[in-house]
C-alpha cells in the first residue's frame, strides 16, 4: 500500500481558515444563489417545452428571454463564482481587497442578469456560450460581472503560490487550479480581442455570436481543468486510490494549457470572422479535451471499480462518492452524444446538458467537501446523496428525451407550437424531457437546501 501511495499520491488540498476562507464563502454564496435562481427559471423552460402544458404559457420571446437568463446564471455565473472560491482558497493573502472588489462587482452584475427578463424584457439573442438580452439592464449587468471576473483572474495571476518542481498530488492539483486561472486570463483576452475586431454594423445575432465564440471556447478549458481537479480530489476524499501519478496528471494539464496558448496563434493568423478561425478553435478544444479528460476519467473509473470491492464507504464520504459517480456518468454521456449530432436540433442541447451538468455535479460534490472545512457543518449525508441521484436521474431523462426527439428533427431553442411535434414519438420524447427537467430542478433545489442547512 505504501508503494501505491508513493507512485500515485494523495490528491488533496489544504483549506485556509483566515480571510481567504471568508472571501471564498462569499463566492460560494453567489454561486449557490445563481443556481437557485436558474432553477426557478428552469421550471418555466421545462413547462414551455412539455406537450399539453406549454399552451398555457407565453411562447416565442418569453421562452427565449427566460432561457438566456437561465443559461447565464447556471453556467456563466455559477462556474465563475465557484472558480472564485477555488482561486481564492488557492491564493496567498496578498491583494485581498482586490478579491473583495471582484466579488462585489460580480454580485451586482449577477443581480442585474437575473432581474433583466422582468425589468427590461428586450429582444433575446441566442448566441452560443453567452446568450444576451439586448437591453441596457442585461448588457450593463454582463459588463459589470465581466469586470468582476477580470479582477478575480488578475488577482489569481498575482496571488497564486508557486507549485514547485517536485510535484506530489497536492502540488498537481494546485497546478491544475493555476492552469485554470491562466485559461481564464486568455479567455478574457480573446473576448476583448473579438469585441474590438468584430464589425459593429453586423446584425445583433451575428455580432454576439462572433464576439463570444473565441473566448467561449477558451473558457471551456478553465471549466474542464476545474472538473479534473474536482474528480481527483473527490476520489481521494472518498477513499478511492486513483491509479495515475501526479506527474502524468500535470502533463495532461500542460497539454490543456498548450491548447489554450495556441488560441493566440489562431487570433494572430486568422480574422475572427473567418471560417478558419472557427474551425481551428473547435479543433483545439477537441484535441485538448480528448487527450486529457478520457485519461483522467478512465483512471478515476478504475479506482472506483477497485474501491467497490473494498469495505463500506464512511457516511460523510458518501455524498462525495455519489457526486463523483454521477458526474463521470453524465459527462461521459454528453461526450458520446456529441458524436451523434447532425444538423441543428435538440441533440445539441442533449450533448451540452450532459457535459455541463457533469461539471456542475462535480462542483456540487466539491462544495460538500469544502463546507466543513470553511466552518460550516458537514452536509447531511443521506440528503446529499439523494440530491446527486435525483439531479443526475432527472438530467439523464432530460437529455434522453432531447436525444430521442432530435432523432426526429425537433429543432433547438424553440418551445410550444414552434416545436411542430407531429408524431407520438416526438411528443413522447419531449414529454420525457419535460419530466426529467422537473426532476432535475427538484435535485437542484435540494442542493440549495443541503448547503443552506449546513
């Protein structure tokens, strides 16, 4: 056993209990609040797509406006907020005032994004990565939130400790977090570059699609780096020995970083409006992810299989193990669905719901791990396990219904009569999607409850 531990290492991190912990709690509170708000909006989305129910709800812009706020809260605000907590805990005590200013701006921006559909229901623009409501409240909130994210990343670059040459499990995880900070910095540069380069006279949909494409692609590297860190940490905390050495993991993180830095070459070589720019950005994301994620996932899965033959899992480790297993399953499902996409139909949201929710559940599990280390109580084990199971099962139903309906050509980003459901199979598929969506919302609400109790 000692030889195994030396070869593979323990993937654990120390959590400070000073001003950094208090700042991290603020970021976590923002992220959980964003998930709660997006869950409320998701109820309307699921109902608007569910046959028989959707005729009682407004269609068209109502669905799309709510969809914009839901996506930005559940992906952009939640992921950036959780990254804020991790970046803060990984940092030294330098420039904490900058971190507090970043959090304050992020809170103001997130509130504006959440209330924009009700205070300023302007035209929704369904751009990829960051959809937009084309009104001053939403765009002002997005700008303020981006300023907060910029300060967060700037402090991360300035205040993150050096990893050192001799990499153990903890050092490798810190390297992964530092790599995510670098990916965030390159993503912000890409966003700024695109906003300056894209012609302002383009139609709004085309403008925001081009403006957010490059930075959105790079941002996925930051999220997947945090996902891999979460998988390794949750596995170790659950008593799972992951059969992969820290140096190999660091190499995989480095491959992701190479793909991140290569983005600057794409920007230098091709105009942001060119087909080549889009194609190479997509290629970099596929190559960077394909080389790192499956290797770590396979190692964690092998460790889980070996752990299943061991003794019972300690009670407080069960929520972490449940989140890990569900995250692996959903992320893998989303990845496989990606190979089945043809055309613009609901197979696309089936793909990214699996992948995004896979990341989300891993971060939820990491939240359960962090709570007692930040001075809260440990999460109630049985309730937390049920949360992961419900959330995961609902999402499996949700994406299965989307995949099923996508095979019949049901279009994405539409609801109600716009879906043009003609056959019993199409109606059944979207009905399964709606039922799964509502179960997933219950699982999401349960996460907020578990965190609030703790």
